[in-house]
C-alpha cells in the first residue's frame, strides 16, 4: 500500500470516511507460473467476458486444447484471477475474472493468471467488473497486430493502479455486489423458466404436425381444428417503399411516421419501441399504411418473425401484412399460429433455414384453426404470459443497469 487517493467514490456506505489508498496490482498479486507438469490436471478452462471462468467444453461445445500439450498450460486454482486479452463488445480491453468454480483447472499460456494477497478477493473481483481500470489499459496497451486481442506487457500490466479502501469497506462493497449478482441471477432464472414454460405450452396447446387437436386444451373444447389454406382464409399484402432507398427525401421531416423494416420486428411478437427509420410525409403515399393491431411477418433476412403492431406505421416491402380474414379471428392467436407454421417450415427446410419465400408459397401454407372462442382463450392466455415475460425482462434490465451504474459510482 502506498499513495493516498484524494478522490472518494460517489457512493459510500455510512460510517466510512477515510481516504482510499492506491497500490499496484503487482503489489497485491503474483503471476502464476505453475505449469501442468505430468498432466496432473485435465480440465481445460476458458475466460468468458459474459460467463466468467468456465469449462472450455461447456463454452465451445467441444475441446479446443490439444491434450498432447497440456503440460505447458498454467494451473489455475480456486480464487485465482485470469486476464484474457481477447477483446469484445462486453470487454473492450479483455476481461479479468476470478475462478469461482471451486476446483483446479488449467489454462492456455495466452492468459495471464495471478494469485492475490492482502486484498479482499470479492472486492477485487467486483472492481474488475467495473470499467475503472480500462483507462490504464488503454493508455498503456493497444490492440496489437490482431484486432481481436489487446496487447500489454506483463511488466506493465502489473503496474496497474488498484484503489484500496479499508479491509472493512472492501468486505462491505464485495458482499453488496455479490448479493446484487445473486439477486440478478435469481431474476434471470425466473425469466428462463417462464420462457421454457411458454415454449413447452406452445408445443402442447397447438396441434403437432399431422394432428388436428392439441395435447392440452381449455375445458369445454373438444372439436377437431379445421385445416385451412392460408391464401383462402386470410387477405394479405406486402408492404412497399419508394425507390431508391437512399433518397434522403423519403426519410424524416415534419409529419414523419414510424417505418417498419425487418430489423424492427422482435422475437416477442411486438415491434421495437422506436423504429430505426421514420418515413417522410412525401414518401408515405408510396408506402403501405398499417394501423395498430395488425399481424405482420418478415419475408427477408430473418424470415418468419411475427409481430402485432402496437402503433400506426408504414411498412417496408420486406414484410407481409395480414389485413383481414374470412371469419372473426383473434389477432394474438393468429400471430402464434403463423409463428408456429414458420417454425414447422424451418424444420423441414435444409439446414433449418428458410432462404426465401414467395407469396404463392405462403398462400399454399395450410393452418389448423379452432372455433373463435377457443382462439380467443388461447390468444389471451399467451398474451398474458408474454406480458409477464416482458415484465420480468424489464425488471432484469433495470437491475443490470443499476449494477452498471453502481459499479461506476462505488469505485474510484
């Protein structure tokens, strides 16, 4: 420990007022140089910016390391820290993660492995989750000859300044962020459970390919679902947009409105809150207006993404709009039936990908439809489930934003 730090973090726990000290990373750690001699350890680990230190096979779904060369790998023991020089959107200077697996593994010599002392390990782990140390890295290293790797000498890396509060404050900060991470993980698990439940129910509450009744139904419904040819049952058309796309007159300005393209259709049966482009008043007569509450489906790029429009908009030619139906039809149910149909067609397609689709091919699609009352119950049920999933997703996003903000405000 050496220099006192004049600045204090923006947020501190009550009762802590002492100035923080600053030391070098090399003053509280030692580089691990222990090699895997005699191949005592066989589990190869990797350092993921998103997932932390995990088994290499779990991350890549296969073994990347060469079993013949494992004796040259570094031994990574529980609580060791690892710097991965590979950069990404999640880790612009590469991630530093702690081995929380509770077991010993090995890592490639490309990683910098270090073992700490005289510092609370959880505090340091959470410090490396912030971007406070990124400035030092950017000033003292570079991306090198390879654009996907950050280059910094070991000797320079060890000079990294680390802010150190009292032992008690370190423990308080580390515990706080650990509890917050656990809370976030709990929300992530709840969200995944809801998504898995929806996926399973979609399989069971719609007939499987070749069947005419679903496995699970609401009470009171027993009739077989009626097969209908899409082109006979629904009226649909493609959107449109004046050419050329690059003409600036077609975009923005007074009276501009949302212009829906493939990129604006989410995986959750809704459009994005704000479309990437706005169509100008001049271009609107040359496009297709779609009122709120209509079902549309993407026909290019990510083919088969479905949404129910939640606002009035104009729609591009890369999407198809369902404008009406032969009989009263629940919009939410229809959105799910179209989504389900495209899922079936994808499974039939080579490589599981629909490369293109024509209006004629779409017209020939056969869908199974129950009576309107059953449609409405199914549509309402899944709409409520989607709303619940959206609520949990928003809560999770809020927690992650809160964590990001606190990481910047509780460290120097």
